[in-house]
C-alpha cells in the first residue's frame, strides 16, 4: 500500500495549504480532490452545485477519492464534505492515514473570506450556516480521523511539522 495522508476538515481548516507544504517538504506529489472534480467537470465547485446540484458534485468527489486511493499520490487534501459519504471514509481509511485539521468556527470564518465561492454558505447567513455545518460534521470528522491536529493553535509551518512527524511514523 502507498504511504498516504488524507487531510479532512471544514473549509478554511488549512487542508490545501498543509498538503502543499508537506508535499514540498517531502519532495512528493499532492492533490486536492476539489481540483480533480473541477478539472473533470470543467467548471468551479460553486458552478457544479448551482448548475448540476450537490448530488452530482458528491458523485464526482467520490470518483476522485477512489481514483486517488488507487494511485501513488501520497498527500491528499479533501473537500470539507468528503467524509459525509461512508464509502469515502472507508476508502480513505483503507488506503492511508486520515488526519482531521480541526479549527473553531471563528477561525474558519476568518479564513474563508467571501461566501460566493462556498456553495454551502448563504451570503446572508454565513455565520449561521458555518456553525450548522460544523455542528453537523464534527462527529463524522472525529470518527473518520486517525489523528487530529488543532489547526487554529499553530502556524502553517508547525502544522506541516506535525504532519511530517505523522508521515515518518507511517
């Protein structure tokens, strides 16, 4: 089996930044499943949600996760909702170590910026929507994770340091 780390967590938790930083440090490839989905669809995540619906996005996301699990790509940043699908969780667990980058809603809100690129956040109720998403997903993230890193407590370099320790233990 390929040594692999799957990064899970809410939008704004730092998954993409951490994946890129760890891959650079280790000199390996990495991928963001949202990028795979948008590359396949030819449109942004927000446009997929708007024109085709969340169910189509989730189907494309699951296909991307399966494809990555069968590849040699060792570092993977997932979309925030990737763990909602039980099959996705099983695929990730079977093919690597799942690390939850956890941060409170206040930190996530500060990091995500404009809601226009975040299809699950309404422009009029961003804080309420974010709180509801976090509440609904927290237990799923906890159950899916092999390890948890508090991404609000550390700077980017320290998060990558912790991921490197996990990587070296694999």
